[in-house]
């Protein structure tokens, strides 16, 4: 069975709504990346050095990352030799298969949930990446699953941060635990953890400051928050999610490297994937950081925050090619049956 057919069948059991969200959210990347790859394969039927060079440029242009691209091209060369491929179009499913492998990795993409007591999810990331919006969307997701959710307004330094979280609290019908602006974030976390325990909340989602006077201050503040949460709920926080803006491309990768080193990040959230043609940054981040991508923002609606799924991601990118191949396969089967 062809790889594209297997990929189509592997997502068949997943909801059509989620499949559509991935396809719609990755439309710009599909046009900016896959269409360029397809055009290259039409223009250059032969797999030669010039073909590899152009493919390399397209992949780097989609923000897949130089190191990842070099490794990927080497793997494609090996597969071409092994399978004795000569026509460029034969590389489509091979490239797709390699991308799924790169994105899947060995780590679990699912959110770690507490078996007992409230699950505490701590959000970190610089200002302006969509952290508060992501918190609101995640609260909506959990609430729609029937879970009791609380929010903690731990970003007490940025003007309007508490009010912004309260807007999301009102919108989703979720209570926000807060103190006045400028308060000690660790004190807010203490109040929030106590409230979560007293009210039998299933999920406590905590916002944190994206910026203080310097990086050292920010890390000290985060460490203090960690200590308070861990003291009150052993094993918490169960997830530390770093939010990155996909539209910033390689800057997002640099941010993740700087921020992720010392802040105990367990997973990444990539926002605004629908707003960029360079969705290849997901591949670069997945390869260059030993941290799984757990959630992706595929649009502005509340339902557009989805758990990351490598097969859905690649299926959404290559949707047009998959349909083409399946139609060609069916036509080939019907022709052979008629003879």
C-alpha cells in the first residue's frame, strides 16, 4: 500500500472537523511550500544535483531549518539510491514519509494529566506570542470536555494582563484567581492552588510574566512560582508549556532555546500557524529542541487550538497530492479490471 493511501487511512478514524481545521490552518504553508515542491517536480523530472539544490532552497525557505534540511536531503539521496528512483514525482511520498518521521519523534505529544487532584498547567513565553489567548482557548477546550477549570492571573507586571485574562474567563465561563497589579506572582499561585483544591477543580491553568527587567529576574520569578506549586501539590506543575509565535519563524526557535534551557519546559505551543507560509518551523523546532510540540493554533476561533498530530499535519500539507494519487490509483485499478 502506498504511503499516501496509508496516511489517508490512518486519519480516517479522526474527526472530520479536526482534519478540516488542520487543512484550513495550514493553507498558506501548503501554498508556499508544497506547491513549490510540486512545481519543482513537474519542471525537473530527473533527480539530479540541480533538483536537490532547488529542493534544499524550498525547504530552507519554508523555515524547516538548515541542519534539518541537510539531514533530510541526505536521507532522500539514500532512499533514491536504495529504491532506484529516477523520476522526481516518485519522491513525493518519500518526502512526506520522512516529514512524518521527523515530526513524530519518540516523545509523547499528549498533555500530561494528573491521576489524582487538580492538573496544573503553567504557561511561559515572551509577551505578544498569544499566551493569554492560548490559555483562554485551552480553558474552553477543557470546559467543553466537562472539566472544571480555574485560571490563575500570574502575570501581574504587564499592564492589562490581568484584565485580558478576565475577558477570557468571562468568555469561557471560567473563574480567574487574581490579585492587584504588581502583586507577587507566587502569592497569586498559592491562592490559585488553594482554590483549585477547595473547589475540586480538574484543571488549573496559570499565566506567568513574559518579561521582567532582565532574564535573570524572570527565571528567579519562575523558580519561585515552581516552588510554591510543588510544595502545595507534589508532582505539579504537570505541564510547563512554552508559547511561540509561528509567524516569527527562526526567531521562535531562538526564543525556545533561550527560554527553554532553564524554565523546565515540557512542551511547546505554536500559535498563528494559519498566518504563516513557513509552517516548516514546526519541523525545525521538533528536530533542534528535545521538546515535543503539544498544541498548535490553527485560527482565531476558540475551537482552533488543537493537540498536535504529526499525521494530520503532513496530511494537511499534502492533501491535494494525496487526492491526486488516490484518484490515479483508482483509475489504474478500474483500467486493469476492464482489460
